[in-house]
C-alpha cells in the first residue's frame, strides 16, 4: 500500500481542539513539565489514545520568514571570558543559541561553531558578523550557512 502523505498548513482556529492539545502535550514533555505522557494528557484534557493517534502527524509550524538560523565559525583566543562575551553579545541581540561546539584550544586559540536563531527584530547576519569580530579575543568569524 502506497502512503500518499500530504502536508498542509492551517490556522489552528479552524482545526479541532485535539490538535492543539496534542501540541501542548508534546511541549510539556519536551520542557519536562510532566513526568509521563499520561499525566501530560490529563493536564491538558485529552485522552492518551487521542494523543497517540495524532502525535506523529501534528506539528507546530514556525514562521520561516521571521526567523533565521545562522551557523557561525569563530576562532577565539584561549582566555577566560571570551566565549562568554560572545554569548552575552548574541543574547543582547535576542539570538536564540541552538548549539555551541568548542574544540580544545591549540596554540592559544579555540575553534567554536555556534548555531543560532535570529528573530525578525535582530540585525542581519552580516552586521552580527562584523560586530562579533570586533569583540576582544575574537580572532576570526565566518558565516558557514544561513537559512
């Protein structure tokens, strides 16, 4: 049997309430707001069977046009507080840090890859790049990708 799955985007206001409640259960579990799916279902007011029926088919849609994911490569001096100052700088620009991967420093410098989400109010990625490169202890900054 061929699975002819088709994805659509619809406003939650026109959908049955069970779909938004499935999303609430998923969010509660992801944020560790409940200890089990059973208790999460109970707290939002749906049955476990309804949750399991729709859990693999209902997803939240984030506006791709208002948020950008940017992957940065940085070469930082091996001094206390340099990475912290970069993260504080990004936080001040309302960037949501998704991942930070840092290598062991070699010859006084450490390579760091940061994935972040910029919202529509944030500066564009080129101005973020220029500003980060001016921070004390930052030797190099490159944008690896931006979506």
